[in-house]
C-alpha cells in the first residue's frame, strides 16, 4: 500500500483500546492515515495516541451513548477535518445458554454490537459522504453465518449486522463503500468477559487451538480500504485453518 496515497485520509475506529481496533490503528497510521481512537477506556486510547504521534487523537466515547458519539464526531470534524473511513469494531461476546439469568448480557450485546454500530454510522454518515467517497467497515463474525449452543444472542447481533450492512451497501453506493469483515476466532480480550464457567472454558479451549491474531484482521481491513474505489468489496470471510462453518 502506498503511504503517499493515504496521507490525509482520516479513519475513525471504535473499540480502539485493544485487539483488532488497536492493531488497525497502528497499521493505518503506519500507512499514512490519521486516526481517531474511540473507546470507553480513556487511559488506554490516550496512551496509544501518544505512542502513535501527531496522526492520532484519543476520544473517550461509548457507542451505546449517542451524545458521546455526536461529541466525538464534532471533534473529528474540528481537529481532523472529518472522517473518510469508519471502522465499527466495538463489540462484546458474552456467551452463555439463553435464559432469564442473562438479561443484562443480552441487552449489552444488542446495544453494543448492533445498535452501537448503527448509531455510530448514523452520526458519522454525513462526514463519510462529504469526503468524496467514504469507506464503512463493519466487523461482523462467522457467527453471523453459523450458530452454536450458547451463542444465540451473539449470533443474532452478527446476523443482524450482516443484513443491515447488505441493505446499507445498496443504499449508500457509490458515495460510501460498505464492507463487512467476518473473522473466526481472533486472539483478543473478547473471551475474557464471558462469565458462564462452562461456556468460558469451552470457548477458551477453542481459541487456544485455532485463533488468529488481531494483526491478521487489521491487515485485511487496511487492504480492503486501500482498493481503488471502482472495486466493490462486500464481504470478507476470514477463518482459522480447520475451523468450519
């Protein structure tokens, strides 16, 4: 990828404090992008922004709080001139058997994974359109194609994200390209937040056996948004070797 080609483009990344979001931020800055790091953990993104230098700003924001996203969009416009790329990466994976005991986890996954992406996109959409051709990247999952016991609501959020993205792609083209990245198991903090003991143990064993790295996914995102605008990349499915749908 040519650094000169990307100098000046601005990428907004949600969930930028760790995992895929952090890896994507590092790679895009190295490729000449300026980045806005959005996350709830202000100390983590500020440390990352300090490390990345003048091409990065840290903005404390919660995708479930529209006011904080509006404030973030205003800062991006004022300090960086608006967003050219939006990476909807923020997400949680609170796997457990479906029951009334999981009401809090159910709501949190829907509000972060699905409604959070919708809210962030709605707020930043005008900036993406004004840049002369924006890119919207939604982080979905192979869980948006196949279901397993214990992941019903997580599946629902990713299935919903896929359907919303497909309709949005048709609605927004050619002004905004909409791309969906569907990783399999990726070594991030997602599994740390699972509280159901049996589910947590099974998922961690699977991840230990076959997960790929956040850097792998960051490289796919960087490749996708670097393609000429005449190219349409709709869905990119990434699975570890041996993982089946």
